[in-house]
C-alpha cells in the first residue's frame, strides 16, 4: 500500500495504544491467510473503560462517536500485533455495536467515528463495508464496541496451505 501508516498516524496526532489484555477467553486479533480479524474493541484508557452507559442517555452521540474512533485506533493496534500495519491492503469490514437507550436510532452516526478514522489513516483503502447495530447492553457497560476485518499482503515465502482430509 502506498500510504505510510505510521507517518499518517503521526500527522493526525495519533499513536497506537498498547494492546489491552482480553477481558475473556479470546485473543485481540487473529491472522488467517490474507485476513486479520480483530476482536471487538471497547473504549479503554489505561486498561479501564473510558466511559460507561447507553448512548442517548448517559453518553451523548457526539461523545460516543469519539469513543468509536478510539476503538478503531485500538483495533489497529490489535491488528498490528499479528500483521504489520504496513501490510494492510484494505479495510474490508467494520461492525459497530452501540449500547442504545430506548428510542435512540443514530447508531450509524456513532460508528462513523471509526469509519472516518480508518479512511483518514488508509485513504481509499480504508473505505469498507459496515454494519452499525443497536444493542441493549455491551460488555462491562461499554457504550460502543468496534470490530474490524482487514486484508493484508500475503506472507513472504508463505508455505502452501495443507489440504483438508477427504471425508467422503
């Protein structure tokens, strides 16, 4: 990819956070072939939730949008732990979960924070398919959770995949 990701992050005044320890029995990111699947990222600062509550009640949509952006940056850090960000070919998909107060219907605007960050960092390669889903509650009472799928360049000198046994 032609964008120098770390240079672009610096231009934006951003730096990758430390990858937070998982809050359960999973890993932050997995590379499978040319894809990196990042587990849902919640807005953490120093390992603690930045803010809790439902969007449209305790958390304003504007603040939730900022938290969505924070989650996307954490997703990039998690991805970088299994494949260097310089190897990203494109952002494939983003799923944003928004803990929503009854009647709150602006989930897409909240998740735009994550989507916009990815385009700012990767340019056109940051444009992606997306779902924005309203939820009653998220883990630890987080207001937002963002998961990301990336396409990355193949491993140099990658061994061929083993064939699956014929079960017929």
